[in-house]
C-alpha cells in the first residue's frame, strides 16, 4: 500500500499540468462546488488509505458528474471512477484496480459547504460486485468500503463508515483515451459512463453512537472517468 501511494504521488507531480481542457458540458462541475466536495473528503477521510490512493491522482481529473433527481427539487451529483495501475517502482510490480463512485447533494454556495457526500470504493474493474465492510484492502477481491459524510453549514464534518452494504458496477464504456508520458510513466485518461448501484449503512466514526445510510441506483449510466497508469518509476 505504501509503495502504491508513493507511486501515485510521484505520478501526480509528473502530470500536474497535463489535465485535459474542459469544453462546455452540461455535467461540468462548478470549480467552487468541486473544491467544497474535495475539502469535505480531505477532512473526513484524511486517514483512509483507499481515499488517499485516489486523491493523489484520480480526483484531480474529476470535473464532470451526472445529475440524478432524488425527490422534489433535490438533485444528487454522481461520478464513477476507475483506476487501473500496472507499473514498476524500483523493480517492484505495482498492480492495482479500483472502482469507486462519488456522490454528493446539497451544495451551499453561500457557505461553500456540502450537506452530504458519499464515497464508495471496491476492488477490480467492472463487473464489480463487492460487499461493503469496515475494513478494505485493494488486494482483497469482493470486499469494498464506503463512507457517508455530513457537513454542517459551519463546516463541521461527521463521518459514518460502512458496516453493511454492497457496490455493484455492472458495466462501463469509455471513449478513446488521451495519453501523456513523463518521468517513466504513461497515464491514459478516458471518459465515458458506468452503470450499477450501491447501498450502505455506516456507524459514526469514531464512537459508533449513530448510524447513517445512503443508496443510489444508476442503471441508466452516469459520467465516469478511467485512468490507467503504466511504465516504470
């Protein structure tokens, strides 16, 4: 896990300026809203290794998310993320495949806070059918984890860690990727769609005094991003 995180950190630095340009897109995420979502994740999941793997590189490329109605006039934003690594670091193979879904609702422009954020991650590439548990390792097939995060208008954050639930990513399609090379690594970024669903119930971190649940079904497809990293660092 440490070698994987180090490799991604180095890759992030190598490609810091290579993000592709964002054309006009109805699913584009406002920069201030995206910054608010990432701030919530950084605060709530600063000690979670699975989030750190994706944070140092993949989430830097997330700039589009689908809108799903969730009753009344409320809308949830959802984006699928896939990470596929097959690289070498100091002659040691670094191989990992992760599939994740990031969702949020209730962005408050006045306070730049987000009412709720959900982050679910599993092992492998689609089709994925993972049971969600408290503990997760990218090396363990069939087991994923998830978080439900609430942020108050004063920016106070509370986090619930999954104890039960499931992540299903039934399929995905991507367009032609854009590749960039540097520092011995090649990154290929592809945009497309992913379909599936998730549901989870978590307990409050750290004292388990309350529970929170979250669920979403996106069988019709949501915006998704796939990043593949190859080469030698």
